[in-house]
């Protein structure tokens, strides 16, 4: 499977119609993935929102990744799950891989740690994520990862590499040049006046890099 392009990471939003409209605009602009992430919603709402995100993604030909929750991803039939430190069932990435099965995507946050990336690769992760690459409004206290880590991880583990944290259109090209296959973006995408146009601009960066 080809894992490359813009990943639209959802906001903590309790209003499903508004969240749906925001995500649809990003997909209309060409986002290849949606990572459903909501740290404040109760589980029934998270399930309803995730199911609606999946419907929207299917209509757009995009993939839905559920953040933090393997079982929710499996329950709704999402395309995969993205796990951070401590999110895997029983603390085991191997258990997460088994629960998701061979056809779903497993992404793992490795922060600034190549040791975590090695563990993820050995467990069968489909991509590894690093960041925060820049100061982040979503996670202001997050550890920072150096640019060169992206290329080093890609060479060492031969897996697609995602960058997250403080990404903007201005700094995105240097991430792609450094080796990022996926740009996971929250604020710079969903705070834009025209989300569709902003998503299209991100996708064009990947097209330009391949030309």
C-alpha cells in the first residue's frame, strides 16, 4: 500500500455536523488520510464521529486512521489505527498488530526516539511518525524531533515516515525534502479560511517533489 500525502488530523470537536464539514473540505482538497483524534469526547460520541468520518473517507477514496484506539478502529472497520506511547492493548505493539490484522494500517508515534521506531518496525508497523517537528499549538509541551531524524529513520527501517507537530505550508517543503512521506497537520489545515484550498496546497507539495 502506498502511504504518502497529507493526513488531516481532526480537532477536539463535540459537534459532529461541524466536524464532518471540516473534514469533508479537507478531503475535497485532496487529503489522502484522516486521523480521527478526539481527546475530550465520551466514547459513544467518539464512535459516532469515527463512523461518520469513515463514511466520508470512503466516499472520497481516502483512508481513515483512528488515533489511540485499536478496538474502535476494528469495531467500525476503519483502515487502521495510530498509537502513541501506552496506547497499544496491554502495552504491546505486537498485540495491536494482531488485533488490527494484516490488512489494516498500524502507525506508531516514535517522538524523537529511534529505539521506539525499531520496536515499531519489529512489531509490523506500516509507518512510523516523528515529532513535534516544530513548536505545536496542539501539544505545546511535546518533545522536539530534529529534521535529520526523518531521513535516518527511513534509511534504517525502510518504512514510510510521518512528520507531525507545528507543520505549516511554509515549513512543509523542508520536511518532505528531509524524507517525510506523510504530513500530519491539525491547526494549519483546519484553522485556514479555506480548508479545501489549504489541503490542495499541501498535496501539491508532494506532486512537486515527485516531478
